[in-house]
């Protein structure tokens, strides 16, 4: 069995033994330590006040102010139409709309269209009947990273050097290209073999 004794004042071993034995003990004499008086009158500490100096005065290189996108009005329109995409997006807090518009403007500045943004959000929406607890935070999460805009790929074309060439219908180990003079289907070598 372990017994512990907690006291708010220092005790001698004899006093501690008496307390543990449940014997009455005269409370020890507490002698206050000498104190040095504080200088001046007591004051209440200041709280909830702004500093007297503007913090930018002490900052040698303040961060540059972020420039607003020229497409911010288009981005606001994109965010304004989100409730029409899904019932899950009907309750975006009005206070978040400016933040979401700035995120959507980054997409528009990167070359994406409003349809690209809507398609991305629709692809990521949960299944029908699933409740989105915080639709504003959900849209913020979806728009925070802007994917690179994929450029349309040109159709498979032959290089200019091979334009007008045709593959020989004859028996070759590998495909053989030739330039027909008319509507021939065989290269000159296969045509010569066919004649002899």
C-alpha cells in the first residue's frame, strides 16, 4: 500500500508522520519571505488594444499587395451559378463568395472556361442524396489547385515530307511507303515483279 501526503506548506518528517498516523498536528508557522516593493502605483495591464505604432513602419519589406484578377467579375458569375448545379451547393455562405470568386478567377486566368470549372465541381460532387455539410469549404477545396490547361492535340498528320505517300499493298517485311503517280496501290518494284 502506498500513501501520499500533499501539503501546501513544508512539513518536517515528524509532522508528516503524525498526519499519516491521523494524529493532530499544530499547523507549522509560515514565515513570509522578504519582498521588494514594486516601483510606482499599481496599474491594470492593457488588453484588447491596438498597438500605437503601425506594424508596417517596422517592416523593411512589406509583402506586395495581391492584385485582383481582371476576370473577377466572370468568376463571381461562375460562383453565383453553383446552386443551380446541385442542391448540395445551395447553402454556400455569402461571406465565402468573394474567396471562392478569387479561386475561380485563378482558373479563368489559367485558361479554363466557366464550363471547365462547373464540370470539375460536378465530377467531384458526392452521389445523389448525400448531404454536403459545408458546401463553401467543399468548393474551396475543389478550386484551391488549378490544373494546367491541356492544349488541344492536333490530328495525326504525316510530316510534310511524307504527305502524298501511300503504303504499298505488296509483300514487304516492313511497311513500304511510295509516292503514286496516279491511283497505283503497289510500289514500282512490286509493279515490276507483277509484270514479269
